[in-house]
C-alpha cells in the first residue's frame, strides 16, 4: 500500500475544473450526487407533459385523464416518449445505486465512530444489528430490475400491433411494483438508522419519504380495487398518473439528502482502480459545515 495522505477538509463546492493528486489518483473534479435525482425528475415530468400535450393536440387521446401509455403510442409523441424515458430509466438506476451507497456510507461512519464498549446506550448497538440486514441490497436489485423493465416497456410500446400491448403493461407494472417495494425497504432502513442518530437524515425528509410510501401503497391498493370491481377507466388512469408523480417525488427527495454529503469524483485511476461515489459525513467547522475528507478512500 502506498502512504496515505493526511485527512483534510474540503469545500463541498469543489470546482469541477480543478485537478489534484491524492494518493496516486488524479482527481479531475467532483460532481454532486443530487444532480441525478433532479435530472431523472426533469426528464420524466418533461417527457410525460410534452407527450400529453402533443397527443391531445393531434387528437390521439381525450384531454381528460388518458393513460400515460396512450400519450406515447402515436407519432410523433411516441418518439419523444422513448427519447425521454429510456435515458430517465438509466438515471433512475443510478439513483438507486446512489441511495444504497448513501446508506452504506452512513453505516460505515456509524461503525467507525460507535463501539459496543464505549459506554453509549443500547440504541447504537441495536442500530448496528439492524444495519447488518441486507434490505438495501435487495432494494438496489429491485431498482435496477425496475429500470430495465421500464426500458423494455417503452421500447415495446407500438400502436400498430407489432408488439403485444400486454408486454408493455407487464413491463410498466413491474417497474411500479419494484419501485414501491424498494422504497419501502429504503425508508425502513433510514428509519432504523435515524432512531440511533437523528443527524442521519432530517425529520422533514424522513416524514416526506414515509408519506410518499404511504401514498404509493394507497394508490396501488385503490388501483387493484378498481380493476377487480371492473370500475377502472378514468379511476385507474388517475391512479397511474398519481403513482408516477409520487415515485418521482420520492426519488427527488434524495437530492436534498445527498447535498454536501455524497459526491461523485471524476478521477484518472491507475490500472486496476475503480471509481465509486464517496460519502462524506458532515462535520461542524466554526460557523459553517464542511465535508470530511477521508484519505482511506484512496488506499491502493
């Protein structure tokens, strides 16, 4: 192993144009991880709204609550739907990876600063036991699977019968199902971590995530009820629109959580190296908060 540089604080707003050599690794800049939830939300909302406006203008759908799929079946809106939602699915997969890495960074920080024999209360010990549960890994797999299903469903959306519509329905339904289950797992894990340390995530963000998960469950149950009772139509369409925007809102909430805590370093790595997001715990420094630069992350 090469000698490790001493730990030092850095500004959260590190200029992307600057470069520095740390532990034999050339750093070309730093990108806020919160960019990806914002990009996925902008792409998703922008694409859906544009497709809806075009579909209504061209007379392809009724203006009152068509399905999102109907807004992307005819030309030209179907091309816009694919151009927007397929990259959006990629950003969503990146968001899932960042969510899980964010949680693992919190766990590593907790394990490094809390020990069973340091005289602290049992809450910390309980949290360590809870953190050993691989629920966030399951959520990550579900998130990746959901993103793949979304790409498949949009790729197979055709109005001329070239591909069976049922394939699109299965893909879209699978995306929503994977998202809801993954959100439940992530929210439960964050709640367990916050019981031990309230600085892990602010209470407003925690409450918002719990409300979004509750809304997702209510919408899914309502949609199942409408389908079973065969009273779907406008009601089922409304559930689809609501669930879509609730899922987007849940992901967007992580932009706030990642702020000044999770970064993606642009690096020139040595042979055999691998880049990954870096979680930086917030450490008070005077009247401002700076992120703590952990030199162990650059060990070769």
